[in-house]
C-alpha cells in the first residue's frame, strides 16, 4: 500500500456494453483490478513457472521493493520527489492495471506503484517513445484532452518551459519520462457500469528513454502514493478519502487478480470482527504508517520495549506499514532475531530439523505432509490485533521437501517493519484517510470479484 500496495499496489478489460455515467464532482465509487505478474493477463508475465519458481522471483522482487521503500522514507526523497532511486524494470513490479482515458477511449496498461505519485503514460506524437505492443495514447485524437497552463497552481509542482507546463521524472539506471502536464477524462468500472471522471491530471509522456519495456503492453505508471498528483489524492473528495483491497489467496499459483476499490465501492458489511487501527499522523513521508507495539509467535508474546517499531517523523527511521509490493514480513535485525528464535524454538520442540536453503530464507525446515502444528503470528496494535494464520505465513516447497517461515531481515538502513502481501491474503483492508484509520477483517477474497 505499496501500500506496495504493497503495500503491494491492475485490471481486466472493462466491458464496453456497460452503462456509462458522467460524474463531475459528486461522491463516486469505482474498482480497479490488480493483475499479478504471474497471471497470463499481465504484461509482466514471465511464462509458465512452477509455484516454487514464482516464490523465488517474488522474493527477489521484494528485496528491490524494500530498498525502494527505504529511499522513500529518507528526508532526501521529500526534497527531490522527481528523482526516484528505483530501477524501472519489468522484474521490479508485481501488479499492473488497465486504465481507460480520453474521448474516444483509449485503454492503457500501467504499472502500479504505491511509492510514486504522478500518473504518466506514453503520448503521441512522440519525441522518443519505447515500443509498446498496444496503441499509444494520441492526445490530438481526444476531444477531452487539455494541457495544464503554466499559471495553473498545479504547475507550481512542476516546471514551465517554453510556455508549457512540463514534468520530468528520473529513475535509477538513467530512465527518464518527460512530457506535458495534462488533464484528461478517465473511465472506471463500478458495480453499476462505467463512470467517467474528467480533469484528472497526468503526465502525457512524449519523451521516454531507457525503459526496458520494448514490445510489452506497458504504457506507463499509475502512482498511488499520498502525493498531490496521485490518483488517490486527486479524487480524495469524490472517494471520501477511502480505498480498500482484498488479496486473493494463492496457494497453488500467484495468478489470481484482486480488486482495488475506491469511495462508495469500499463499504464494509456490518460484522463484529471488523478491527480498526490508527494511521500515524505525519505529513513528511508519502507512505501510510501504522503503530505496531508488539509481536506474538504462537501464544507467546515477545514483549518488545515501547517504541521499538515507532516511526521517527523527522528522520524517517522505523515505522510499520502494509505493502503489496513486498511478499513476506520484514523486521529490522534486532526484532527479526527475537521473532525467529521463537519460531525456531517452536519447531525444534516438535523435532523438526532446520536446514539451509539460501541467504534470504533463513528459517526452513524439513516438510512432513502430516505435520500440522504450525505457529501463527500476531501483530499487536494499540487498538487491535492482526492475526496471521499459518496459511498466510509459510512458504511450502513441497517438491523440494521443505517449508520456510515467510519472515525476512529488512535490507535497508531505515529500520522498517513491512507487512507484505503474503500476510495480507484473504484479509480486506480499508484505508479511511478522512478518519485516519485502517480497518480490516478476514474475508474470502476470491468471492470479491
């Protein structure tokens, strides 16, 4: 969320025969569909991999994601928001989505990035565009396209060059997207049909260089952070500051799409097991943090000192967040050692032998099909407990004869605690930014389509 949103942070094609509504400013609800990289529907699809191969790829991607979050939490990132120390390569993203913009409509596939703000897509006529396998959006053919003028307050966040408001986003490795800051009508799906939302600000990128996307169905990036240019913040009033997602459980294969809902589409049913935790109040960093106070393994509460997982709002050190771009659970070295000792003591008490399989998965054990005594993990917040059942905590390499605890050492310097997508499966999370809370409840996410 990744929120990269993990989190973590997409979509099947919209049915053209749906009812279309035009919504200028009132409250709305709509849903995007998060398509994971291992789905054949995804432009990132790496081919028909085994589940174990998918896990290994996702773990590698998670490390890149954690390092990206690390940079985003430094004071330097807030001073230079247009310089992103992240390699924009296909293997650094987990989710894509389809958005439709313009009149007539033009569907575009975007990489979902909860760590950046500006939405941008390639635009014709091009100065430099990489080869994408779907038609590039042509601004000259859309009746609803407009440029943002230099005297618009929006342009104060960008630059005025030769009388035009322009953006430039630089990525690690030399990739750069440049173009016109523009407005366009976007079309989204709802439970009642389609809804058209005018005047969404986006980057109309006509100069995009050194991206490794040639020949793919990738048009650009959908930014979903808390910056002013992101889709979430542009539509803040219309969506009442609410969005939610429910990640489908993927035991056999990580191919199922999941809904990302906004506004009126996020309404939760009246259930007694809905839990609520507060969002940490801070404005310096664009990720959403929650206050973790302690951890339990099985029934044993570890009793970490107060403040162990707190965010320093001045330096960006510490803090806990949900992210859909990372796979497992990440702890800083000290908490990691304490948590994993409890897991190891638990499995050792049943005579399971710890084995060495690699530098990332450090706590793995011989797999026995009849073994059932897997320990759960509970994340304790001031007002609620987030219980991670064993189904969503372990990686089973059944063909290789072992399983691993899905908990990792945080690889960066900023001492983050990340609750990744594997631990969020079959859990609906609703972010209510108006009230400054995250609500969650267990759910069969496969039924929420």
